[in-house]
C-alpha cells in the first residue's frame, strides 16, 4: 500500500487542532506536510507550492481565523486550481471552529469552497475535535494502529459523488482494484457522469489496462468533448500503447482547449522525444516552462533530451534547476550523475548517485550506474557490491549481471565471471524470444 501524501492548510490560531489531526494522520501511515512554524517567508512560498503539487490530498482546517487568513486563502485557491486541472486530486475541508454561511460569500473570496463536502456537524458547527479527527481518518480510509481496517465496499445508500470521493482516497493509497470497483459502481448509478467515467479510465490506466482506459475516456468525452484533462489522460494511455500520432492529437486537443495546460505541453514533448523529434520536443518543454518555470518534471525531461543531443553543459543546468526547485527529485539526481559520468567527472557523478540512493535505495538503475563508475575507477569490490545490491532488488536485471561479470573477471574470479555472463546472456535471449512471440 502506498503512503498517502497530504497537505494540511491551517491558521496558526488552530494549531492545537492541526497538530492533533496531523499526528493522527501520521500514526495511521500518512505522509503529512503542514507549515509547523507559520513562517510566511519567501523561501516558504516556494516550499508551499512544491508540497502542494506533490501531495494530491489537500485538507483545509476551517474556522473564523482561517477565513481571515490571507495564507490559508492563498493555499486553498492554489489547491483548488490544481484540483481543477487534475481531477484525480482530493480537496477536503475540516471545520474546527464555528463558522457561518456568510463566511463563504463571493465578497470574501471563499465562495468556491462552499459546495465541497466538509467534515462538520449541523449548521456549520464543528464536531468535537476527537470526532472530527475520527471522521477525517474514516473519509480517507486510514486505519489507526490497532484498529480494524475500514470496509471499502460500495454501500447501497452512497451517491455517485460519495463513491468517487472514496475511490480517489483508495487510489491515493495505490489500492487500485478497490478504487475501480467504486468508480464502476458510480458509472452504473450515473452513466452520464463525466467524472465517474474519467476516474474509472484513470484507474484502469494505472492498472496498465490502457485499452479499457481509452474506452472509459471516450465515454467521458462523449458527455464532455471539452474536457481538457480527459484529452490529456487519453493521450497518456495512447502513448503507453505506442499509438504516438493519436497521442499527439489528443495532447493537441487539450492544448487547444487550454493553451496554458502545462501537463499537455510536457506530455506532447515526451511523445515527440520518443519519436526522436528533439527540436519540436524542446520547443514543447520550453513552452511548458514559460507557463510554469517551477515545473520540475519538465526541467528533468529537457535535461534528458539535451543529454541525448550531446549538449551536456545545458543538460546539467537543467538537472541543477530541477534540484534547486526540488532537492528530493530522484530522477534529476540520476540524470545529473549520468551527465557527470559522461563528462568524466566520476567523483561528482558518484555523489549524485549517492544522493539518489539516499532518496530511493530500491533504484536498480542507480545501483547499476554507480557500479559502472566504480568499475571504471578500478574499485572492483565496491562495484561488485553495487551490482549485487541491484540484483538483490531485481534478479533479472541483465545490465547488472554483465557489470557483475566484469567486476568478477577483473578480480580474477574467472569461473564466477563466466557464470554471471552466461546468466546475463540467458536473460537477454529470453527477452528476445518473448519479443518475437508477441502478436
């Protein structure tokens, strides 16, 4: 089960309730971010934006103080805009203090929030803190330590919107099969629900059932031909089926509906890159970065293309830019290590790979890359350790077997080296046969 990533927005006057909620969420296994010190400084501004993008579950704690807070309002609007562009996200208000209908007025700028389903009692009054926290955990399908898991089957009294919300929650925990069951039920109850078909399609895509995903997206598009997110995600599914020209057409439809749709520009760049149309791909990435200069994924993708074009210094600049925005972005550390290795700066490359492994010790590719550099530095024992670590994670990783064979041979362990190389060749032959047998 994946760790649910949650952003909590709050007024500093609600800190006691906020900390109790965060503690309960964390104890139930969630990864929660909140501004613990209420330091609304320049650096925090960038941190908040990054964390909002990284966390698909947004909780806003409502109270009179929250409605009066410029920062809570700003974070809520940002989260609302993200949810508008990405319908897989979940926006959950939790009422912590007495509020009124007038707090949601258009004049106050909070009208957008009124129709969201909130964790609260009757007449805009809060539940007692313990009950509010319990209901929040229940809504998010999070089980406190020592308690029985929450039943996730669809209930006969649930509305399509309630089924969709619970499905999103389960999907955020990578419980795709359970989520799909709820989305399918929503489609049965409300066959004209654009969102139900979209959510079913997105979940099928996550399950690698791309053809079925496209069929669900098409049902959604029949109901709403102007759904930019539907066109974008259909493009992703078409890309995964190697139907590249159709994918480009889908991305173009999304961009025509919203010329500032960063994800669509990035997705189009990815497909053009696969097609080796690098100049066009770079143009798409530049357009995405013009719209959103802090979009880490695009900086990383641009770096990868520049690396393929042998423009190593520019590629390194892109990876560094990505890491300035998000120092925990593993792919950028790996890309940076690859460029530094090509530039024959092995110690810096090793440092980059070590950073990547500190963030993701299960990355087979990174262990293999690190082993290759250590081989080149004649540090064969250390290289062998890296290859063994890679093969412990994925025993069928062919490149690590070849690297291991090289290290063993350099160490004079000829028989073991030959065994490792034969194993690598056997795996490679198996892959070739499988490809030949594919329809």
